[in-house]
């Protein structure tokens, strides 16, 4: 699998290990160790995915993620030694697509990178439409009431999953199984966090477009017939 991967990790042994494993899989990794270098590098270079450590010299990983999200939808996988769910949710809130807790096996990172890259492949994406809403897989965005909405890959795939099952209630487990094809264990709050962020982006573009509905105790449903109500 090809792909230019930016590894942001201040521990040289970890960065070198991930670089070697990703190179072995045919990818082209680049390593940075200083948080202050990350945003300028991303602005100046094309990259397919970022592996971003949270604890960095110069700048916090959460702040870096938020700054990148202001201009790019490039997939971001966070590396964190923080095991509390609150800290993981903060990472997702800042715009990360996935997170991996330290210590980890390099094989797990490679598997996660491959899974995110597969989900980010526009060739594999199917274009879905609803009244007033169109998904654009080439630009990883939604167009709602004529207004473009930039999404992360997880948000884009989540919206695509919901739209493909319009009218049906999808449980959090059903959403997890489709969203994470490596079938990992994901906390329910992770799905709720992604849904919350996705709803806010759609609402900011058009407050009358009410597409995603919570069904208490059951899950979520996409319904374009109830939009604008």
C-alpha cells in the first residue's frame, strides 16, 4: 500500500521503529520531532496521513491537530500515553480520526494506518445524495444547501454509512462495525462524539437541515424527509 505518512514523535526510537515498519509496507514515511515544525510542514507538503504524538516539545498535539483541521482534512491518528476516556474524547474533539494508546505494537499502528487509508480512498467511496445534501468523495466534504462543509475522514464515512441506511435505525455497534473495519473495541462515547461534531458542522451550514436523529436507547437514524422540520 502506497502513501506518504508524516510521523510526529519526539522519541527517536519509537519514530524510527514506526518509520521502518511503514517503509516495509511500501509507504513513504517522514519523521518530525518538534511540534512547532508540524503545521508549516503540512502546509508545504502533500501527505496522506499523520501519526501524531500528543506529548511534544514546542507545541501540544491537541493544538497541532486543531490548527491542521482549520485548513486540511488529512487523516490524523493520535498516539497518546493518556489512558483516560476523557483524554481520548478530547483528542477526537480536536479533529483526530483515530487514537492509539501507548505502549503499542508497531504492527497495530501499521494496521490502523492501512485501515484509515482504505477509508480515505476516494475510489472506494460511493456518492450519496439526499434533498439538499450531497457527499463529495473526491474532496472529502458534504455540500448542504449549496454550502460546502469540510469533514474529517471519520465524519465523512460516518455520514456515508448513515445515508446508505436512510430511514433505518443503526445501533452504535452497527456503526462501529462499518466505521472501523479492523473490528476493534470502541467505546460508545467515541461514536457519540463523532456524531456530535458531524451534527454541529451540518447545523452550522444550514440550521434547518435536521438529517441525523437520535433514537433513545437504540442508536441513530438518517432521515432526509424530516429535514427542515
